[in-house]
């Protein structure tokens, strides 16, 4: 009996997601949480509407590209914008379905199995007869006649999924870790005849977006696509180890990379909106974080009223933060 088959037997007796929290995972969670805090101002800014749309399209394109969809990013963009595109009918259907599934992201309840099935039905509409229904046949990955991975037998699938969602609903583990565990477990259980990769990536986004709305628009899938072979290797390593830990580590690194890219993009966009006077104000504050608005007015030759307006604007843009009270506190330049 292979290691994967033994693991299936063990899970039949007592289903629980096996993983451990390493020092690397703890550090990644801390880094990501800090990056999320820095990006929160960008997420709420009106100028990010187009950026959000672009990121959603990138997520859709990357997730279906991982499954060998041949459409380019430009073609997926045209499809979502209602334009006609030449390409395989199946690939076009996958793009439209993914758009519908991601468009409903805010409505999914992350730990409700019926919503999980609904999302799969949207992803696989017109592509799979059993869309939205658990598989009824055994599945596995083979190298010739040698089994590399054997998924749990079909009669155990529904129970495994329900136990996973029950665990997730009650677990107090950090959402970054929990979402990665759910993603891995979905791939291990392989609950559907097709579309398991797409639903696993989507569902991690669902869980993360409930922790912070930024993740509804962050194209983590793009980083996974760029490191596709490492993604599969992390899945294989976790399968062999009987633990989601390697996969958690991979996904947290991908999330951190996506946040770094978003931060750079957001900073570039914000920089386009910063006026010369605002740059001068930031430069003064960097040199003296305790500086008052009255002193800024005197040093820069700008009225006190305009100084206050610009300080408010800089805070809104996520470039400036006030620490402590007006008297006795100080400024912190964030970018």
C-alpha cells in the first residue's frame, strides 16, 4: 500500500487536516500582515477601481492558464469586456465561467459546503455534466503504472469535505494558514471530476477576502502561475509528507510576492497623484517627524489651511500617519 493510500485509510478513521506551524510560516504571516496594513489605504481609494478590475482579470487568466487554457491575458480581457474573441470554445467558456464565479465572491460563505458546490457549478457550467456535484469515481495520478497520488475513494469525499469545512469554521488558526490548508486539502480530497485546481485557488481567495477585503482583488493566482512547477512540487511534497506544511509555506510566499507587486504598483499610482507641495511637506516631515502644521506653513510658505488640507490628503493616500495626539504626537511617513 502506497503512502497516499495509507493516508486515505487514516483519514477514514479520523479526518483532521495535518500540518504544523514552522518558524518560517510564522515569519511569513507577520510579513504578510504588515504588508496588508500598508496596502489598506490603497484598497479603499477611488483610483483603484480600474486596478481592481485589472487584477481580477489577471486572477481569472492565471487560474485557467494553470489548467492549460490557451487564451492570452488580452483575450480574457476582451471576453470579460463583452468583445468577441477567436479561440477554442472550451477555453472561452472557461474564461466566462471563471468570471461568473469570481463575480459572486462576496456572496460565498467560506465554511458552507453548499456555497462551495455552487461556486464549482459556476466554474464548470457547460464543461462538466456533474458540475456542482461530488465525483462518483476514483481518481489518481500515475507515472506509467506507478501511482504517484491516489485521492480518497469517492464514498469518502463528501464526508471529508464536510469535516474540512467544520474544522475551518471552528479553528482559530490564522486565516492565512487556514486558507492555505483548505486549498491543499481540496486538492488532496479532489472532490470533483474536474476543476479541482480552479476551485481550490478560488476558495483560498474566498477565505482570505473575509479576513481582509484586499484579497478579493489581489491576483495571488498570477504568482502561482509564474511558479507553476513549484506549485505542483509543493503539492507533491505535502502528499508525500502527509502534511500541508510545505504547501502552506509555498502559498504564503506567493501571497507575499503578490502583495509586494501590488504595493509597488500602488505606490507608483499614488506618486502620480502627489503634488509638488505635498512632496515638500513629506520631505519636511521626514526630517522632523514632530513638526507642526504651523511650522510647515512658515517653512514652506503655504497657508496653514492648505497645509491641513494636504496633510489630510496624504493620510488618505496612505502616505502619512499621525501617531499620538495633536500635541505631543508625531508623524510617520509610510512610503
